[in-house]
């Protein structure tokens, strides 16, 4: 029996993959999953099936589907209630769009998305609890509504929040089936030989540093398939502004894939981008780069666009967030430096 837990939308949904043995006898998929996933209730599995979140060999199936030898079963389960109640806090939110079903917010860098170790307060969810404190229909602790995906603390950009269970199901399924549109902008170290490229490499926890993810060998069972497409937007002396489009949604995917091909994100401290990785080792240049680090004191990554189908109307919605002030200032400094370089 092959089993793995997927990283996509970690802590917002639980993603699991189970491959049936060659000797598997026919069994209802809901019973099969309950037997093979520890601590999972029948209700959670059945809700997943009713929402279209159980797939057999990449096709959605009903709870009555009979698992056969060699079947690959994937399931996305809603999370249980948070162990600690999320209290409302008056955290300013840059709300790009809101209606009865969804809310799109432009998250600033430095804001944690949801509570966790070391960040139990001051998160986006605390701000959402404040925003909805007069709305009895919205309980931020309820796993049937709320965040559908996430971005890192020091990444800025767009996130969508579901305000109803039906919206959460619809949006979750769109992320599950990879039909959403997500584009990121990143400033990375180094120059590229080609304007466009595709990065494919299985991503998993770095065995040498548990705080990092890494591209692992294809035969490593801990690695999850990940694909990133990139396009060069603007070239500077020793860094490049790129557009990144995700096929998958692994933890730190862009940061890890870019480092893997030798283009670590600028000022990405966790992956070594806070070092001067390209350029002439003169005192003047070092001072210029240090000034750049101060202008944008975080990894240079921004979730620029987000597109999805409205869960009620089916209309295609598409949102764009321009580069925030710190990234815009960083790009301008490199542009001016490149134009005036000797």
C-alpha cells in the first residue's frame, strides 16, 4: 500500500493519496479511506465525496465507488475546527472584492495568514474575524468556510476567502483540479539564457534543514510532483524580474524551484538570497545591494494575479495586484543601477 500526504493548501485542507495494493479486494471508497487514513471520521470522508473531493485515477467518484487493485485514490478533506478560538483583532485589510459568497484580499508582506506556532494572534484570520464580527453567518473557526489557499508570511498578494460552505466547496474543487489562474512576480538573482522556461522537480522537506523545502530525487518517496513556468519580464545587471505561473501548489514552490535552477529569490533569507550571489565584489556594489535589502527587507515575491469561477454565478473573475511599494522601489533601484552601470 503506497500512502502520502500532499502539501497543497496545507492546514487549510488535508490532501491524501493512497494507492491500492495488487491484491486489493473490491471495497467502497469511503470505507477504504477510513481504513487507511488514521483518525478520519466517516462524516468527513462522505462530505469529501459529496463535494467531489475524492478522485480515483484522476476522476471524481461517488462514495459508493469500488476500489480496485492498483487504483490511485486522492482525497481532499476539510480541516477540523481550530483547537484555539480565533479572536477578532482590528487588523486593516486591503479588500479588493467582496460579495455574498467570496472575499478577495490583497495581503501585505509580513502578515501571517493563519494562527500557528509563534503566531497565535495578529494573523489575517484574526483580521477576518474582526471584519465579520457583526455577521452571525460567518464564523472564522468554522472549517466549512474561510481560507481556500494561502501564501507565505513574507510574500505579498492576492488571496480568496469563501464566505459560505458552497463557495468553499466550489473554490476548493477549483484549486484541487488546478483550474484557477495564479501568477506571481519575483525578482531573482542572476540572468537567464532564455526568456521562457519550465521547472519540474519533486518538492519535499529538506533532509538537511527541516525549515526548508527542496527538490528531491525522483525516486525519493517524500517528494511531491511540482511544475513552475517562468517568463522573463525585465533583465537587470545581476538580477531578473520574472513572471511565475504555477501548475501545482507545493509549499515554497517558487522559492525552491528558482533556487534549484540557480536563481534564488532576492533577499530570501531562508534559501540564501540575502547573500550577494551575483556581481562585482566592490565596496560600492556591496553597499548598493545592502541598500536594496533595506528597501525590500523580505523575499522579492508577489502573488500578482488570481482568477477563478464565481462559485454561485459561474462567471470568470480575474484580479490583479500591482507590485507593492517595497518591491516597486527595489525594481526601480536595479533599473537605475543597470542604466548607469559602467
